[in-house]
C-alpha cells in the first residue's frame, strides 16, 4: 500500500510545482529568481509611499534603485517564511547635526502592508496622524513620537488590538477628545507613552489607565493632567502590573497618592517631578520596597526628609528631592547601599554634612547645591566615593579643606563648587581631575595666580567658570586656542587678570572676560594671524569693563551666529567698522545679533549703515562715545524689535527722526546729552510697549540703565540672567529741543521715567500728566516752561523724584500724597511759584508753611526710601481704619499692593547700586595688587 500512496503524493507535488512556476506565485512568493523573495503588491505600495514623502536627506535612497527586491531595501524587514513586509523603520533624526528626517503626507498606500507588525515613524516632521493607521490590525509596535502631529487622536487606534507598544509622545499639538475610551481594546499593551499630548479633558484618567491589564510602562509627562475636585475614589481593582510610571510636568496634587500606592508591589520607577504635591513626604513610600528610581523634585514638599521611610527602600538607586521646601539636616542614608544618585538641591536644608555620606560607595552623582549647609568638608566626607562622577556643593556656606597632597579616589566629570570657600590658594587637588567637562569654582575666595599645571590641562570642556574671585596674572596666549576641543562656555569675569587677551578658540560658544584688567588690541585674539578663523558656535562675547584699546577689527563676518556682543567700558578708538553689520548677513542665521553694547569708549564717526541688516537687534547702546551726524532714520524702519535705544552723551545733531516712532516695542529711549534740535515728535505715543499699564514680564539677559535721584549720573546695573524688564524710560535731556511738551506723551501709561530737562521747551506742563500713574521720576528742570503746576501730579502715588526747577512756573504748588515729600530743590528757580516747601507764601494763604530747614530733605533719594517705607508700614499696621478700607474697597487694595511691589523694585535697585560701588572699589584693589 505504501507504493501507491507515495506515487500519489509525488504526483501532487509535481502538479503544485508546475502551478507555481506557471503563475509565478507560490504561497505569495516570486520565485522567477531564486534570490528574489518579495510580494509585488507590497513593493508597489512602498514606492507609492516614497513618492508621497519629502526625503531631502536621502533616507529612502535605496528604494526603487537597482535592487528590485524590496526586502533588501534599507529600513525594511520581510518575513523569512512568507516574504511579507513585517517591519518598517522610517525613524528620522531631527535633532542630530546635520538633521535627517522625512516630511509630507503619510499616504494611504501604507494599507498595502497589511502584515506589518512594527512601524516606526518617529523623529520626523509629519503633521497629520491619519485614521487609516487603525486598519493595520497586526501592528504590535507603533511609534509616532517626536513629530509635529496635531489635532485629535483618531479613536481608530483602538482597533490595533495586537499592540504591545504605543508611543505618541512629543507631539505638542495632539489632543485627546475621546476620553481615552479607545484604550479599552488594547488588552496586550505593555508600553504606553503619550507625553505632551493634551489630556486635560479626560475624565478620571487613572481608571482608564488601570483598565489595561498588561501595562508595565506608563509615561504621561507634560499632559496637563490634574486631579478632580473634589477627589474621587478610584477603581480599587487593578490588574495591571505597572512598574514604570512617569507623571512629571503636570498639575497633580497629593490626592494622586492613593492610586499610586495600589502598585506598591510592582513599581520600580516613579517620576512625579514638577507637579503640585505638598505636605510631608508620605510614609507609604516606604512600602514600595522594589523602588529603584524615585523622582519628587520641583514640588511643594516640606518638613524633614523621612529617614525611616527611605531606609525601607533597599534597592533605591536614584533619589531626587530637589527644588522643594524640605528643611532640617540630611538624614543617615547609609542603609541605601545601592544609591548612585542623590539630588537634594534647591531646598532649605541646613546644618553640617554627615560623614556617613562617605559610606555610599556606589554614589555617582551628589548634588546638594542651593541650600543652607555650613561647616567644613574634609577628606573623610569623600574618601570612599570612588565611583563619583558629579559633585555639586555650590551656593552653600561650605568650606572645603583638603590636604595639599590629597589625591581623591574619584575622577569627576562635573565639578560645581561655586560660592564655596576653596581659597585663598588655587585648589591643588583639581590637578588629579583630568576628565571633567564642567568646572565651576566661581566666587570661591580664590586669590593669587593660577598654577601652571592648570593651563597645561587638555580640556574637552563644556563649561568653565572662575568668575568673581581675585585671581591675578596673565593668561597664556595659546591657552584657549589649543586646549579646548568641544563647544565651550568660558567665564573668567570679575577677576584681576591682566595683560593681552589670549587667542580665541573656534569652538567657543560663550566667552565672558568682563570686569578684568586686560589690555591692548583685540585684533589678533579675535581674527587670528590671517583673519581666517570662523567661529561657527560663538553666541556670546563679553569683553566689557577692561582696558582694551585700539581700533575694532574687521573680521566680524567670521562670527555668523553671534547673539550678544558687549565691548562697553574700554578704550577703543576710531570708527565703528562697517563690517560689524556682517554678523547679521549669514543667510542661515535664525538668531541674529540681538544685543550690541559699545558704550563708554572713544568711538567717532557715524553709526555704520551695515547695522540695518541686524533686524533682530533688541538692544543698541552706544552712549558715552564721540559719535556724530544725524540720528539715522533707518533705526526706526530696519530695527523693528528694538527695546533699548541709547545714544546718549555723543554729538548727534539734527532733529529726532519721525521714523523712530515706528519702534513699537521700545521701552527705553535715551538721546540725552547731544546737540539735537527741533521739537519732540508727538508720534512718540506710538511706543506701544510704553503704553502698557503694567510691566512687561518678558525674560531678558542683558543690562539696562537706571537713573539715580538727580538724573545726572547714569548707573549701569548688571542684572542677572532672566530678570524681568522693569523700567520704561524716555530721556531727551541736555539737548536743544524747542516747542511744547506734546500732550501725546501722557498716553504712555506704562512710563516709569521721563527726563526732558536742560532743553529750550516752552508752554505749559500738560494738565493730564496725572494719567501717568506708573511714573516714578519726572525731570522737566532748566527749560522755559510756564503756567501752573498741574494739580493732577498729586495722583502720581509712585513718584519718587520730581524736578521742576529753573523754569517760569507760577502759582501755588499743589500739595498732598507724594508731593508733600519733595523739598524746595524740586521747585527752586521759578520766580512766581509760591507755597510749601518754598519760603514764598501765596497771597491768599498767609499761614502757608515755610521752607523745610531740615537737611534731611536734601539727602539722597535712597535714604528717603527707607523712611517712606517705614512710615507706610507703620501707618498701615497702626491705623485700623485704613486696613478696613483695604479689605472693603478693591481699588484701594490694588493700589496698595502695587505700591509695595514698587517699593520692592526700588529696594532691589538700591542693593544693585551698592553692588556696583563695591565692584568699582574691587577693581581699584585689583589695580593695586597688580602694581
């Protein structure tokens, strides 16, 4: 019987082989060529997909080339058994340098690949998430992250019942409008990442997530999630074994904890950074015994760090409690033997550091910065930390006292010791650290010269700061050009370095040598020997407050991405080179020059027309030079984003160009101390930014001018980074302006300072000056103004300085509120004025108070500040009627709190001015030490 059956089977096999050969298909395979295994329909679908995509970087160059078999194309994988396309990896690399990505339309030809189990379209520039992707029902892996997808998530994704991994993260325009109900069918889902998808409309989102029985990894960072008010009881039944949960950057409060603590047996990683959690750290965290990573930074936790809770987390490797309000001392963490990262920065922790930190032998990152720790750090604290890579003790009151011969057991990548006491000698132990890419020993009481071994180190460094010390000596000329290999930020500001500038490195990103004693020309340092060096990475160059001299070089075209240039307070001469505008000529430069400071030098000539191309300029400060010519009209048309324009103390002539009125973002205009003639343009009311009633809260990173009580001395305050722009000022003083004060100025309701003194103005003071209710200083002195003082000035409750002296004003001086605080010097030189505080009595009131004789009325404004603040606070506290009025009348309450805000601003200014004086004294000391 075996013979006939065998013959029959052989016959059937031959028939099947003949059928495959005749039709060219056998189980969906193309066998005309033994080396070609693909499905023709799928090959055509891939080619149609390629046609619909924009591929400027050649990511799909192998598709449709000489290789006919699509299974051999790059980014494609076929099944070895069926030859169907099962994997399509079109992942781009949008953040690389150079970037490579696809864009265009995700075509429906993708539906021709019905056997796909893996689809990765991440890191491209697609904008639409098509609904038809929900028809690829065999998909197990779908990644659409890091695109520009927007709109509503199609609920058809719920048809992908085989999905085990779904990633829609980093698409900042995606919105969930279907309450996540489409998730219910994804019972196999193990990884879900919807970070930055807008989920605020989802009702009771924790229960929706709980319904996924296989979910292990959940990432909902930056989704605008919040907790319902009042809190609801979450579903007690939870079959999902969640091990990784990332809910950072949301609006969650402490009512999230009952839901989280249902997963105490499975959680391994928990990230709640940047939420609204408050109160004490819950003891229940101690029950999550398998926890490896715990991130609770940037919340509102307070109280002590619970030692007993943390001791139960035996497997903990990363603990991040930074940026909270935790207080007390650091507890004994010696039982956390696996701890590799400890982040406690930006809290209110105090006391000395325990030696037990040295027992954490696996510690790689130790960040205790920005607290109130004090005491001495010795070798015992660090001697066992052989794996340490990052050390941050900055902004504490710690003193590091090590033996000069001490050799640390670690090799650090990051060293942050700013504002610690390391001096007076340069730290010798740094000689053993040859792998660091970040070194900050600023404000560390270091003085004297830097040892030669430091200059000999070869750096692959990202950040170096030795600023705010008292370091003297010169810098080797070749140090920067030969020792730095990566794009770097170098800050040696506020020291006593002298001698010539070293030659710059083409890889520099930011260089700050300000507030030193550098001398000589900058031509060779910036341009090299033949001017061929191009600084492709340089964004920030600050050489201000030195003794540099000579003419500016002509190699500015070699800095095509320069963002900030500060050469103020030096001894440069000659004209401002026309080539300086070439910084802005690079066509690919998206961030053109935004700040140019050249004040307090000896430049002559006119402003170069090449600056017309710097259309992104926000600050142009060339005051205190010897520039001449007319104020260029192109400033108002070619520099539309200017916020600060300072041309003071030069020799500009002509009238104020009407085109300046087009600078709608302008907040500081200073044309003082020039030879400008003509009238004040009424169109100044086009300064929209000055028309705003409240201060612009846009973050800036530059210095702005402020005026002291006499308006004569200009003090440049170096504001720290990200301080808000506080002042809106017009200063046209000390010119030859004629005509009347235009009434349109009184529509600039946000104006905080106006100085029109020392001109030839006539006419009356506009009656509605009282509308400028943000005005803090007003100087109209030394003009030919006539008429009476407007009574509306009484309404200027924030007015801190008033000078109407030496005019032709007449009548009674108004009194009340702030006007009662000004001395006779505010009104002297007006023959026909009468009333207090002048000695001349008005005819209709013989009992008017005479002049104030106390010398306190003539003291500096900043001494008045403390007096007025004390009077205001005492009055408010003592007089209950006023307190009651503040509670009952909202307009008064608003004005009162606004007053306190202003006082705070003035107090900050006072501190900054004192700081500037200390800086001048310090520089004087530097000169003495170097001589």
